[in-house]
C-alpha cells in the first residue's frame, strides 16, 4: 500500500519557504521555477537574487585581483612607457566596472572585451569573466565564435607584448588552456541549469497528468452512479407512476383497490429508496463477474482474510464488532470493500509485509476501519496507475456518509483509515 500515495502538491509549500529558497537560486532558474515572481524594471528581466549578488561581487573581485596582478607586471616592465601603463590600468579599471553589466549584455560585453583585451593587460580578468558569462547564458555557437577569435588573436598579442616570465609558446599554451577551461566551466553550469529546467517541466507535466487521471476517475465514478440509478430505479419509479395514475383516473374505485394500490406505491417507494442506498453502497464495488451474486457484508470479512492468508499474506485481524450481522448491509459492504482494496494494495506495494486490519464500532458511534502496513522488507518495482483505488474508496466512503483518510507512516509504511455511519 505504500506505493498508493497521491502525488504531493507543490502548492503545499508555504510562501515564505518558497521565497527563501528562491533567494538561494540563480535569478534565471528562480524565474523559471516561479513565473509569478516580481520582475524588475520595464524590460521584464528577473530581479537579482541574493545568490546573484554574491556571485556578481565575487566575479568583480576576481577581475580586480587579476587586473592588479597584471598591472604590477605592466608597471615593472621597463619596455612600456609610463603613460601607456597608466592608460592600461585605467582601461582595466573600466573593464572591471563593466563586469556588473554581464547579466544584462553577456554577448555585447564579451565581444567588447576582445579589442579591450588587446590593448590592456589589466582587463584580462574582466575578459575571462565576460567569456564565462557568455558560456552560461548563451548557446554554444556564440561562445565558439568569441572564444575562437580570442584564441586566434593570442599569437599577435604575445608577439607585440611578450610575457616577461614565460616563453612565447608557453604563454600561448597557458592562455589558450585557461580560455578553454573557462568556456568548459561555463558550459557545465549552463547544462546543469538546463537539467533543472527539464526536471521542472517533467514534474509539472506529471502533476498535470495526475490531476487529469484523478478527474477522469471521478467522472467515471459519477457515470457509474448515473447508470446504476437508471437501471435500478427506472423499474421502481415506473411502477409507482402506473399505480398513482390509476388512482388519479379512477377516484371512484372500490376502497379495497385504492388500499391495494396505495400499498403498492408505498412498497415501490420504499424499495426504490433501498435500491438507491444499495447503488451508493456498491459504487465501483467488484468486477463484472460478480453480477448476480449476493453482495458481501461485514460478516464475510473473515472469509476475505482467510482467502488472503491462503495466498501467503501475513494479516492480523482485530475485529471488535460483536455482532457483524447487526451492521447495516450498505455500511458492511463498504467496510468490506475498503478492507479488500487495502489488502490488494498491500500485496502490490508492500509484498511480504504484515498487514494489520482493525474493525471496531457500535450502533450510534459509527464503524471505524483501519488497514495499515509497515515498509516492505525489500525493493518493490513501481506499479503504474497507483492511486486510482484510493480515489474510488474516498468517493465510496463520502457517498456512504462517512470519510476516508490515507497517508504514509513513519519508516515507509502506509495506512488507510475510514469512518462509516452506523445509526442506532
């Protein structure tokens, strides 16, 4: 039975918890998970989350750190004029400030960093951050073009401005390797985000399909009620109409005939009401092969348990109803079907686990039926279509005037508990 749990509703999560979780996600992912979230500005872009601010500040500090290291080498290089070194550092400072625009214009910033990187060593950190942002937020074709142009210009850059500490070929290889690593890291982050989005879409589709299946099950149950009402009540109501019409058109009939017709009308109305109760009680109860058989009651519960035990099931029956025959037929039939469905679910979803069946109650207090099982002793393959039986039991108990609850227990178990009315 533990596999018969309905799918959890994402709307059950409190709104403050959703907002707290959203602040810890990238703004692009949070906007996909929560489309109704507030948008900043007229452009409709997602508002920066707390995580975005931390990441942007970290990227800015990284660009500044790399720029300062490069500025030191430029200042200490005797072959570079002082004015050029100052201009190099000024351009690098502007490039580091432009890092804050990386989310707004990832492609434009990465393209602009190509000529800036050629004239300024201190802008190298900002160029790497821009390239990483482009790999995260744009398809691979844009990243390939920008990274390819940067790597293609490396020989000219190091020919005009050789590295004072590394040979020409080593500087080329290290820079090309660093550029490729930044691109690969950005693509990895992008693939993770796309995976989250795909899982989100699958979860939403599964939730929609589960809701449609539940709605279809309820619609089929209502159609079954309508068919049963038509088939069973049509004959009774037709008889009642015929005898009532005879009394209407023969008001001068002998007293004996009037009494007999009135008795037939009373009996037909009583049987129609009884049939209506039977229809509600046997809603979705049993297969077509049971047609024509006497419907089971609570007194047949022992036979049901013995039949399941003979099939190898471990069942503990705690029946505290002293006189099962005193339970109304419709209530006993509903209780029987609840236990039957519970044992069936236990065989499907918790094979080998011991099932506890508890029935207790008295006239005037109602009848309580509980079917519970612990977690299965071993792995159980998933059963398709799980949950439809519980939908039918819930509607059956509701139509009988009672209620039904089901849910998981600690440790992976499952329990179905129903209360049915039993008048004094």
